[in-house]
C-alpha cells in the first residue's frame, strides 16, 4: 500500500500534468482524463518516478465494471484506484493495489450508509468530500479506523492545515498553488 501524506495533486488537464512531472511530488491523481491518453500519461509519469492513482469513475471512455478495472490494473498498471463504487475498491484490494473509497458527505443518512459499506470493504484510505468539515473527517475516522484523505473545496493553506490538524493523512486538491505545501 502507498503511504499517502501531505498535499497530493489532483490533475484535471495535461498542462497541470506537465507541471507536476517536474515537481518534487511523488504522487499524482489523474481526474477526468480520456482513456486514449491514459496509458501514455501513466507510463510517462512512472518513468519520471511518480506513482499514479486514477479516479476510475472519471476516465472518459472507461466503464467501471470488472473488465474496465482489469484493463486499468493489468494493461495500464496504475498504482492505485479511487472510486465511489464498491466493485472498483474490491478489485483494487484483490489485486493488491492501493484503494481509495471516495465518500460524499451529503447528509447524515448518506454518511451512515457509506460508513457501513466502508466497514465491509476496508479500503486503504477514505477520501471525504467536502474535506473542509473537520467534524465529519473526525467522525468517519472514529467509526472506521481507516486513514482519511480530505478532498473537495480545499482552496486555501488554512483549509489544508485544518484538515491535517484533525487527523487527515493527506489532502487532494486541483488548486495548483497548494501543491507545494
């Protein structure tokens, strides 16, 4: 399992991808990329000594079923998978690839339902969106014991510090000015 910590760049476009390749960052999260670009991007990043986590639900042209995930793991050789879908997390765990269950904290009922699923699946990490609600970050960790990543609406250095101060292991953000924190 990858040991995630600090600020992890969540890349939405190729300009930002190029920028992060020349940084000290060890990890990259690819969001919203096209399937046709994925193989090249992952190979190039790994050649530059980066580890690539892919948000399987957001890859354009990829179906997040058993065969799509098999393609990401065996052909593309991603270092980790992020998803809201249980089947993706199950496949990642079965193949010993870092698994990050994305959880949207929409309301109390959705939160409790997701915690039950997470306690069954036991992903390596839980990414909570929005990551700017410290009480929710603490509550999910207390109920699962699984390391927390704060994501979504992380816009300032203070947002990063607040999440880390309540126990988040890492922060994901697409805001470039936060990547070097």
